[in-house]
């Protein structure tokens, strides 16, 4: 029987309600696996792409439970858990790419992904070309070269939240015989990557799946045996590994993800709408609100939102004014990451790197993450923060 997402979150990666034992999968730590005889070691060693105990870096029951759960909720067939969200980007890229390859990446991509493309991949002989995330099919098709191997997407984009037309991009990629990668961390439960044509889905489990700002973890999910062979073999050859303790914490976070995400979506939308009505604000870059690039695509392809968005302030406010507002806030922490229980804010103007001419807005930007605090308290805090913004501009 097909399970709805909230049911899958509770039951995925577990032994089932009729099995004997504890509710939660066990936490297994270990490096060495002992075999009863040499024949068993040789036979099991050939099954490196299967969830069997071979050696610690191949994973154990804790890893396998989380991998099965993430694959199920993303609608994929196989998942590889790795040590960080950035590793979830870099491991599959290294597994698929080789010297002389060309890759297309949206100009709105996560900063560390760009650094990896311009740094290590460039030194390894891979060429990265950045494109407008809102590009049309007609404008993207000429950018596909004979040596293009990957079309990378991130939807919505980091900091500026452009929602990409994934089905259109998937069609172009597959027409050209290349793979479509997607960073689906913002979409988490609300975008089904493989139903929209994605080949490799990337998530930072650090964010909403962890949910408590106490782990660093990533996952890469695929939906074919061919892609699993590329991904799994590459991950093993690179020694990509994740702590079983972090995997166990991610499994625990997964069980409450549905209710947390619904609560944070509702709170995030309420705060975003309140901010969009403020005279100090030029517009709010939240995919669920009109005015965000790709809003119509969001309505078509997503089943919901998360609680991360950006605010564009009116041009009369300087970067120093925005900093004064942020420093005046009491309930919003100043820190990177998102998806935890706490609210956060970061000034982002001047930190966003673009090379394809995108991401130009009328005023200074700040990115907000809405946590699980009382929304009235958050709005009251923002009210006094905006007063500090106005005072700084005098």
C-alpha cells in the first residue's frame, strides 16, 4: 500500500509495527566486521552496492535505515548518506565528472558549490559555465556542448530564491543525453524530484531533517541502477562516510519533520506577508508569494514551502542601516544554516557572488529563517528592529 508522506516519515527505515524490538532503529558504531570464514568475506565483499555489513565505511544498519527512509520520501530507489550537505554536492559531481567535461550551473547556486566548481573541479580540468536560473529553453539549448555532462539546478536558488523550471530543464538534459542534478534542500518534502525528471537529488540533512541544529549531514538520492552504480562506487572510492551518531539523530529528526515543517511553513508565510506590507520593504523573495522569480512555477510544481526567504529593503536604506536592524533583533540569531527550531537572520548584500549578470535587486538584502517561536513574538521583534532601521537611516 502506498503511504502518504506523513505516514512514510513515521515508518520509513523501521522494521515495522509487528516486529519485536525497540521502536527506533539501533545505533551501530563500528569499523571492523568479522566474517565466519574466508568464503563468506569474499562473497559479501562483492555486494558493495547492497545494504550489507562489509566494513565501517560501507555503512551499517544505522546508515542503511536512514538511506532507505530518505530514498522513500524523495521517491527514489537508492540513497547515499555523506558527511555534510556540501559533500552531498561534491561527491556525486566527482563521481560523474572527468577531465575535459563541461557542466552548466545556475548563477544563483549555493556559494560553497560555486567555490568547488571554480576551485577543485577547475583544477581537475572540468569547465563550469553559469547560467541565468530563469533562462528559457531557447536560450539554454545553445549552451549545451558535446562535452556537457551535467546540468546542475538548485531550486529555489540560494539567497535570492529563483524557482527553476525543472521539468523543462530535465527535458533539455535528457534530450542531450546528460544528467540533471538538483539541490532539493529547500524543497525537502514539498518537491518530488524524480517525478519532475531529476536524475540525482541532493539534500543537506543538516537542515529540516536534522531539525535541531546539532548535526552535519547530507544525502544523495537516485532512481536508477545505472545512477546508483556511478554514485555508490564513486562514494566508496572517495571514502565518503557519515557518522552513525549523526545518522541516528537524522532518523530521530525525520519522525517529526512533517509537523515541524507545516508549523514553520505557516509561520514563515505569516512573517513574510507581514514584511511584504511594510513600507521599509521593497519586496519579499518567498517562492509562495507573488514577486518572487518563478512564483508561477512554484505554484505548479511544489506542494508547499519551507520557512527560509529573503527581504529586499527599499533603496533608501544602506547596508549599514540593515546591519543596525539585525543587531537590534533579540529573537533572531545571526548565523548561517537554517531548518532548525530557531529563527535566524543574515545580511546577504555583498556576499552574493554572481558571474552571469543575475541577482540584481533594488535594495539591500537580508535572509530570514523562521523557527518555532511564537509568531506574534517574532513580529514584535521585527517591529522594533525596523524602528532601528529607520532610526539608522536618519
